[in-house]
């Protein structure tokens, strides 16, 4: 089943909103972590891409002594129209992370 753009009826392509961060793990750090300083491994770029998420209050309180608002985290899915570029976003229940 294909999603149709609400604006122009074009085909919607499912995607994800991401932010690129240019944090690079220094190669010295890599050597330290692998324990093989002479390793011919190429510089490993830390995968520090972060994704935005949706947060909402559930209206309930969590915590025993320190009460705080219980929050619900939802992932944001998006689809983009291949014709006009319209982006539609959905907040979806985050699957259990293992
Ligand atoms: Zn469109």
C-alpha cells in the first residue's frame, strides 16, 4: 500500500528525520580502545547521529519520593512526497529496546 501526498497526490517515501553531528572520535582514542596502536584500522567515525523524538506528558506521576511527570517517548517517522517535497510526520510508539 502506497501513501499518497495530501497536497498533490504524489507517492510518499518513508524516511526518518536525523541530525548529523560532526563529532569524530580521535584516532588516538581508537588505538587506546582497541589496544592495538599499530592496527591498520581506518579512522573510525563515531556514530553520533542523533534522532529527534516526540515527548509528551501522560498526566500521571512517576517516582516514589520525588514525583515527576511521567513522560511518554515516541519515535518520529516521516514520509516525504516525491513530487512536491511535502513532509508528513508521525509519532509512533517506540518499540522496546533490547
Ligand atoms: Zn506532494
